[in-house]
C-alpha cells in the first residue's frame, strides 16, 4: 500500500504543479521582469477508469524523464499540463481543445487509447500542433501525418508486435491453428487484423475470432468460447482488462492446456503487479519493450524507476520517459523558440531517439519507429514477476514481415473497421 500511495502522491504533485504553472501560458515570449515565459506541454492520459494504470505509468515515466533530462530550456521553464481523458475519446477531444485554446500548449503528448488518439488527431493535425503520439494506430493518423506533417509517434505502430507474433507462432513454434481474443475497439481491430493477416499469409488458420467490449467486467463468457482443439490463443487486451482475461483463462483451466500469447499490453508492467503469478507465469508476449531487457541503458532506467515508484516500468512508462528526452532535446535544438511550429516539428523528426528499449529510428514513410521487437516471457526474478526477453527481432520496420503495400492495405482497412465486420 505504501508504494501505491507514494506513486499517487507523485502524480498528484505533478498535476497540481502543472495546473498552477500552466496558467502562465505556453508561449516562449519574455515574462514579467525579464523572466522567460514557460513552455507548456499538454499531456492527455487516462488517469481514471479501466486504463488508469497505464495512464499513471505514463505520468510517472514522463516525470522521471523531466527529472533526468531537465526542466528548463534556454531559461524557459518546461511545464506539463496533464488532463484526464478517463479512456473516453470525447473527453480526450475536449481535453485537446482546452489545452490548445486555453493553455496555448507548444507541444502535445498523448492520449493513450487508439480511439482517443484518432479523435484528437482529427482536431490538432489540421491546426499544425506539434504532436508526439504514444502510438500510431489509426488510418486517420497515417493519412494526417502525411497530409499535415505535424505529428510523429516515437513509441510504436500499434500492429508492429502483432505482425512479428504471427511469424513467431507459425515459424518458431509451428502452430497452424490459433484462436484470437481482443477488446472490440480500434486498437484491438488493428492488432488482431495484423496478426491474422500474417498468420493466414503464412498458411495458418484462425479457428475463432472472439471480441469483447472494452467495458467487459467478466471474461468468463468469452473464454468459454475458445475451441478446446485450438493450438494457442493470442490475446489483445489493455489495462485492467488484461488481468480480468488472464484470471478467467486460468480459472477455466486453460492456462496449462492451451498456450497463451499476447502483444505488449497483455503482461505489461502497468498490469503485472496486479496479476496472480499462477495465471501469468510462462505467458509470452511479443513486444517493443519488456522490463527485463538486459542492456545497461535499460537496467539503469528500470532500477531508477523501481527506486522512485516501487515497481518496475512497463511500456507506457518507458515510452513516456523517452518522449520526455525527445521533447527536451528537440526544444533545445530550437533554443526554446516554440513560436515557429515548423522548426519544432522538424527538430522532433530530426532528433535521434534514445530509448531504454533499444535502438529507435523514425521511418520517414510512417513517422513511426523502426525498432527491436522482443519475445518476452513472464518469469519470477528475485521475487518479482518480470517480462524477460527470450528472442530479439532486430530493427523491425513498421510493416514487419509484410511488404509496405501489403501493410498499408491492412492498416488502412483494419484500423478503421473491425476486420470481421
């Protein structure tokens, strides 16, 4: 309880400070008595609701990044204004309007869920607001990135691990029949669509597609639909839904009968501390980040995060930490002059991304990362559940094993409407 209370305390302090300081505005003009005005960065995240855990992890990772990489740029204080989207696209859009019109933000970060990101993109992209999305998960984002050129995702293209997961299950584990389970919204559509596209291209068969509303409280009725003859299950759920799913999967006795796999979010550290070890030990995910990556850079980050918050970082924390470093480096490249949005966007796109997850480089076609994708397994390490990498796919393009044209066809289709619809 002490660790959780401490983490919430940090978040509340950050919110309080942001709310007070953001009143100063987001421009970089001279303030009173010759002081330089703050640069205000808007950050939209679900701090309440089913995705509150991932949202808090983002906030913590960002705050740790500011602590490590600095809170001023050429004399301008860097101020973060966090707004709670509660996981709702309409609220996220309202938050974006407030941040742009009331707070005059110079840079926008977030939101978290794919349907929130698409809603916000429709508003901020035509305005040319410099934006670093957590992920690129929608056809609207891809289209707008190319049309307006104002945004990137330093985190991931949300189907990138799923494309590799299909290859891993088919080529390495030799599965030919798989069942998919996913949350029935944009992220689930895109992720499962990617998995199915590659798995079927390789010659595999999807025994059953199971879709659960993002508001699902009990996954029993969905787990009961899994065919007993299927060779493996591939799941895409987020936040508290991941814990609900793995709990039901174990309760139905499937854990030791049908191997369970997922993408990044199934056992991410935003949910892992709340999992029952018996339900998740041995579960594998295919992910752009797992907390157990053994490089010195990640070990330093993971241990520092643990010291600050009492648990290890998940992908949301790592992505936000990396976002903070990228934002500060880009702002310093333009010497804090945020009135020239095009120069700031150019700096964002041209700045090398240094991340605990490994080497990251923006693909110029998608403005999303070329990066390592890991197969991670949940193991107990020194008394803690950890996501330990057991295989690395190096420098994966956003389209994974597909050709760019095959990927774009799938991406524009599956991120707009459920593939089975």
